[in-house]
């Protein structure tokens, strides 16, 4: 897989999950948040939509720029704290439902793609 393909697939994760949050925040709240923490208020929907808008923005940027090997590596490292977030808010403080753990699945996917992209970009940069 080329570095560019890995980057586009990372963008897809951001666009898919971020788009869901941006355009259907009530659905995200209903499906991804446990009943004990679920609130169907304007502010809750607004907050989820803002989160989605930021994810969509990053996804679009990932489509618009070319990542170097260093960018893939930095992205992979910066993803690591999100695994702690997913664990904590699913197992310790059960905010996220099993569907809410799509965030975890997306993070695993993006971490694997970042490593693949890093390796591919290193090879591409060495050939240049």
C-alpha cells in the first residue's frame, strides 16, 4: 500500500465518523452513549456536532496535503492517548456503549494505517 493510500484511508475514518457526529449528533448520542450519561439537549447535540466538525476538518486536511514519514509517525504517537480515553470511558466510567467503541475501532485502524504509511513514506522518500 502506498503512503498516499494509507493517508486517504485515515481521512476516510475521520470523514465517516466525524460526518456521522456532524450531521446526526442525536443518533450518536442515542447509539454511542450509555443511558446513564445520555442527554438529549441542544448543548449535547451541539457539542457532538462540533466534535464531528473538527473530525471532518482534519479528514479534509488529510486529503489535501501530502504526509511525510515523520507526519505518519507523529500521528501514530499522538493517537496513543486516545486508547486510554476509550478504555477509561468504556470500562472505568461506562459512558461509551459498544457502538461508541467504534471510536476505538477507528483509532486501531488509523494506527495500523499510520504505521503502514510511515513505512511506505520512508521507502518513497529514500527513492526520491
